[in-house]
C-alpha cells in the first residue's frame, strides 16, 4: 500500500513540475486549449507596448495583448516570440482563440477605424 502511495505521489509531483515548466516556457495552458478548441484563425489588431511582455527563463518573450477585430470585438491574445518587439508598433495578429499564431506589422492607416479607436 505504501508503495502505491509513493508512486501516485511521484506522478502528481512530476505532473505539477510539467505544468509549471509548460507555463513558463510557452504561451500557457489556457491559450493552448483555446487554440485547440477554436480551429479558425481570426485577425485582431494590437499595439505593442514596452510593458506587455514577460521575459522567460529560456530567453523568449511572452507577450499579452488586448486585440480587437475589425468590428471591435475584444480578445486577450498571448504569443511567445524569440525577440523583443518594437514598442508602439501596430500589428495584425492572427489568433486561434487567445493563442496568437502569427502576425504582420501594419501602418496605422491600415487598421479599421473602429479597432483603431479601441487601441488608442
């Protein structure tokens, strides 16, 4: 009986270590699950800031954006990148749920009016 309790405790500890590692090296558990559930990429417009990222222990950066669709729907988006983004840049971020997949920098005049008004 004690052997089984030790085995189960070991599995639980390894699971917790795995979750902590996953959270600290990737976009996190919730955005990953959102990306699996929502299979459609949607364009959101975001603005980078000098304080909307966290530097991870592996040298990557985890950005948390508040993005808006063309019609102004708000969405929290998380994206991990290997470089620091330029502050005050406008991006068109394609996301599945809250998981940012890829982006392109856009000029201010390319952003739909309603989304731009929310970004200011």
